[in-house]
C-alpha cells in the first residue's frame, strides 16, 4: 500500500493515535515508546529525492547502469504523430495493460510505451542488487504463467528470473517494437477539440543530447509503480563522500565486482563497506556484502521484522500434480492467498501458499478484510482483536532474533517493536545469521538517524566510521499522485490540474479513473482493493480497464472514438463507500514512521487535511470483496457510472 493510501485511511478516523489495546500492555507501551523516538516534524522533508536533488553528485546516482552510452533509441511514432494507446511505464503494470488490451482484441501496433529505463521490467529492470528476490510466492506473483506455460525455478523467484521472464512475455506479444525507452512524458493536456491527449515527451539517450517529441494519444495509462523514486536522508555533507558510492536501486557492479547474473563481489575484498538502511532491500543485500567485504558496517534506524523465508526449488512433479493442475489455477491460488491475508472468517481448508504472509492475518489492519459485523462503535474491540492475533507472531519473530544472533545487544537491536502491519514484513534465512560473522558490525542509531557524512565516511553520535564504499539502501518516495510520482504535469478538461484534484478532492470510480480526465487510467491503489501481492492487484485493475475500453468501443461502433469518464455522482458515491469503512483502519494510527504512512504524516495534519486525505481510503472489505463487486458490475453489462460518448 502506498504512503498516501495508508495516510488516508489513518486520517479517516480523525486521529493520529490508535486506541490503546488492553492485550499485552507492556508490548503496546514499548511500541509507543519506539514510535515516539522516530517521529520528526520534518516528515518526508528529511529526505532528498534523487530526481529533485540540486547536487550533481546525487543526481548522478540515478544514472542507468544497465544501458550503454550511445544505445540507439526506438521511436515508433514520429514527432507530432498519433497513437491509440500510450502507456507510461514498462514494468509489470504497463506490460499488463498492453497484454490485456491485446487479449481484448486491440492491435499491438496501436500501443506506444514511454519509460526512462533502457528495457522492460520496471522494478526488476532497475533493481539488480545481489540477493534480490521477490517476497511473494512466484506461483502467484509472476503474471500469465498459464498463458506462457512457464514453471518458476523456485518458490520465491530471484530478480534475474523475474526480469528475463517479463522480457519473454514482451517478446511473445511483440511489445519491443512499440517501446520508446530512455524517454519520459513531461506534460499532457486534454484537447477538447480533437478529444485526445497532447503529450510532450523528453528523449534522454544515455551519453546523448536531450531532445523533445510531441505525440497525440486517444488513451493514456500511467503505470510507473509505487516504489521507484529513490531517496537519501538529507544529511550534512551527504554528497561529500570521496569513496565509491551508489544507491541499491542502481547497483554498481563496476564498483563491487560481479554481475547481476553472477554476483561475485570480488572487488570488495580488503575494503571497508558501509550500508545505510535495514529495510526490505538491505535484508537481502547484507548477507551478500558480508561474503566479500573485509569489514561491513550496517547503519540502522529501525529494524525490520525478519521471519523465515524457507525458499526452495520448484518440484516439477508437485508443479504438475498439486499446483498447475487445471485452467484458472493461478487465480484460484491468489484467491486462496487473499482469504488468509484478509483474515476471512471462513478460510479454505487448504492453505495453498502456506508461508509467512498467510500466517500474518493481522496484516489485514493495513489492507482490509471482510469483518462484516464491523461498525464505527466497535473500533476499540476491532483494534484489540488485531493486536491479540498479532502479538504471538511478532513475539515469535523477536525471539527468532534472540535465538539466532549470538551477541545479546545486537540481537536486541534487531528486534522489531511495532505491529506486523506497520512495515512490510521481511523474510530471509541468512540475514540474522550474518550478524554472527566477525567482519560484520551493526551501528544502531536507535531511531535517531545519522549525524552526517564526511569525505572519509559516516558520522554517528560524534564518531567517524571510515569507509571505502558507501551503499545507500534508504528506499523510495511513496507519496504523490500517479502523475506527480512520474513527474508528469497533467491538465484535463476546463484546465483542471490532476495534482490539484488529487490533493483536494480525490474521487474515482473503482480506483482507476476520474471525471474531467477522459481516457486516463491508472492502477489504484487508492479507492481499490489491495493485497500484499502487487502483481495480482495490477492483474485485476488492468483487466478492469481493458474491459471498459473494449465495451466502450463496442458501444460507439467501428470508425468512432470512445470517450470514457465516470459521472460525478458515481465517483462521489464510490468515494463515500470507501470512506465509510475508514474507522476499521484505526490501528494504523499508532504506527512507527515509515514510507507506508508518509513518515507518520497524520501527526502533522490539520482537520481539513485529514478529511482530504481520507478520500483516498482503500476498499475496506478486502480485495476479494472488491473483485466480487467488479465481477457483478461487469456482468450487468450496464457500465453503471461510466459515461461513454462518441467522437
């Protein structure tokens, strides 16, 4: 769930602190104490977003290491030309939009992709750090497994497999010829006379001159993802380190040695390496760095809750006899996964995925669930229930750190004192063991953060830690509208600003489109169903949009252009339905600051800002209910709430 979404559901209850849960009061007191250590008045302003940095050295950290300078650009449409569909983003979301459109009967030659990357893959294109793998089971995460006839190599797929697999999908559907890589949409305006979007696109070939291109498109899809804008802490001297430095989202194998396919980090031998951050990325990177660095120093502000991963090779016999057994098996497996994730009252007899996610029902505090008897006056008992079912899990995860890490003080520093739903849970079999190695040292700032950066290394608590290599594992920006996160200025009908509407009067139909911005779509997560498996969320939302466009085209008939937008009444009604369950997310209010809640943005909001943010609540009944609603909506054939006109 994006930061804006979590902030929105927290704001809906009009409070920044969850009601006190009577269960395990000492634990709850500890949670609150740890939270208070980390709350800062500057919130997200404590970070530098690399794309907006004033420093050339910092902006350089965003340079694409995976494309060679001088690589020719493919420009499938000439300057001033027209396309039917323009997709911003070449990750899983953008690819799913394209495939769903093709499956709905549209032609691949009517599609154009725009993306700053040098290839397909999105997060799996950019992130190629050693140890990279997906934290969701590959059998439910990797899209179109049935169509592709593909069996993942392991229960949890590595980054190399995920990227090469998505490339194979793009080859199957002939998408490469329609991709304009190393480019970015800067501005788009709805043309009332021609009923199409006019777009300004910057062409940015690596090592070449920046130029511009103008395009027109009937439909635009913004699918740039949630976590892609890398950030650093805004520390004194942050750009002064004289050694080698990079962000994990742009791993530099020319510095570490090895390749993404064979991460033998031999160039780190004899070197002092520092990594800042202990989130989901660092949990995977740290064990790999420790294998090669002479000294590895890990700088932590807040520990991750690290449970068992238990990864293993896919057994071909089990695959054929127990997993991929019939048409529709992947959807059924996702539905099964969600029944446990959303904590359904009546769960399936068999837990198909059976992993750490499906054994964390309290995560429904963040993503919603059926809870059909919930009413606002039951908020306290609902919060109590969530803490009661979560306390045994979090206590077990903390004890796991005690059992594995030999040094008592280090083990205590690695214990997560917050509920499961406050940060994305981590799963790894080697991370905690790494802290038993003689060349590994944890520098725990206990929520304070670092003092600054010097040319020689990192400064904390007045002490300088000399480094040869500095690795920033400090995450991503997760706030802003879909357009703003991609740095696109969008103007709809009557000169309306998409960003202004997003901030002040957020309203959609089904979370994928809004009035006065015709033929513009994006894949949630605000006002839509959410789950831990982002790929499945994309599958549902892109399928919905493809259906809407195909049905609209059928209604206007051949030779006519369909203009699609929701009615004002329908999208306001949908907004109110999403807001109505906001109190069910009360437990989020007491969370530790993180990207999930905009660094505890609710603590700095006025009442007016809270009400505006609350309009972005997710569908509180859980993703299964959301899908059931959409299926019934489509089955009626009425396209209720959608206005289709012919041009």
